[in-house]
C-alpha cells in the first residue's frame, strides 16, 4: 500500500522481496499500527528535510511472522512471531559505538523517505537485528504496540526523577499514552493530562491520570497550578503544538524538565527566554528510543504496562486509506488504529 500523493494511496502488486544477505529475514506482516509520523507523510508529504518521493510505502509499528531467514541468522527461525524494531543502525559510527544507535550517522529506518520502505506490505525483508521474538503470553497487537511504547519508556527513563513525581503530559494521543503507562509503572503518583479530544481524556482517566483537561474548554494551566502550587517535576510535550510548549514552561517547577516528543509541522519552536532561564529548566528532545524495545515487551508480558485501552479501531489491509483518513482527522475518538493483514 503506497502513498501516491498528498492524501492519496494505492495498492500495488509487487514481487515478494528477496533475501540478499546472510542476516536477512523475510517477514509476513500481520499487524501495523498507524503512527503520527505516517500521517505527517500522508497529509504533507514530509517531516522536516525528509520528503516523500512517490510512490512510497510508510509504516514502522509492525509485527509479523518469520517466513524465511538467511543462512547466518541465529536469533529467529521460520514460524517465530516477532516485534519489528524499525531502526537499522550501522553499528560502527561514533554514535553507535557510544551506545546511541538511535542517532546513528548512517541510520536506516523503516518507512522513512530516502532510507527504507515501510511495513505497509504483505512481506518485508529486514535485518536479523530488527527481529525481536515475543513471549508466548504476548499477542501480535502487543508486539506492534511495543514500538510507540518503547518511546515512552525511553522518555520516562530520561526524565522521571523519583517514585512520587508529579508530571504533565500535554497531548494524549498514542505517544501521550505511551508516556503515561511507564510513568505510572515507574512510580509517578500524579499525572496531569491535557488533550483537545474528550474521548482521549476519558481513556486517560481509565489509564490512571490524576487530572484531565481540555485546553479548548478550560484554563488548564490555572487549574493545574491550583492543585500543584509548587508546580510539576516533568512535562512531556506530546502533540507538536507551540501552545503546549508555552503551557509546559509555565507548569514546570524550578529545575524541572521539559521533554519534547511531539513532531511539529513547523520548523522552529519559540520559548520564553526569561522564564526558562529563571527556572533553570532543562529541555530535552526525545529521538525515538534507545535499547528499550525488549524491556517494553517484558513490561507488557509482566503486566506492568496495560495496553488494553490503546487500540480503538481496526482495519483490514485493503482499507488502510480509511485508517489514515480517520487518524488524520482525529475522528471517532481514535487513539490507535491498527491495520490487520490476512
């Protein structure tokens, strides 16, 4: 299923991809979660300098079954159910050697223009290192959800300072939920959640939020400060909106941490220089995840992360366009739309 233009998709018949390297694995796709970055490519044709050249298949939140493997593969075998790690680092640049493969100088990422075709295909070939076998008590849904959840796990590892932390999450789409669940698992005692879609706020309440508010209907900064006069330890910006950054700066206590995860459709953020200086706020961007996928799968398997309310809509592969339109329009309270193959 390929992007063929702005808000355009077309299903095309292509050959089953070949195994070319000893460490290649042929995967029969079974699940694909629709990500916000997929939607950026769908609606605008680009994210920053990464511009789609049509036709192009996106998608990276995948799970499937091993169909065939190269002669050098030892990690998986035909029939194994796997979660797909979409990042394919080189392993030898300075970033990889420093333990930062997620910022690899030569990174290839599934569904990223100019790097690698995405998972919106019945079959894909990926390196052995991108195949993560899943436990018997995990489903293929869990495997697919581990990709966005790993981003949340990574962001929380970098920021939540203590077990009784009070945090804010501005924007409660799939990434916002992916931050909330590990925050609670790590011991955050109060989570203040905001979103402009009331159905998502209801899901936040079910998932353990202490407070939920709609910034289109409420003065969320005033309401949160009334409950937290000392302000918040960490605020996660998860929607890519300038007003969320402004709200975050007001909500953070001195020495607090602003985690920027959302992908904006503009090129520059604006920050209140006086307030971030006087509060000595630490600002950190989150670039996907780093060494957290297997930990995330373990947390799901143990029950530490409950994903029951994350998938709200399902679509067969041939109706992928409908899924993308729903997510792009924030229709029907959609949280995570899941594509099912075969």
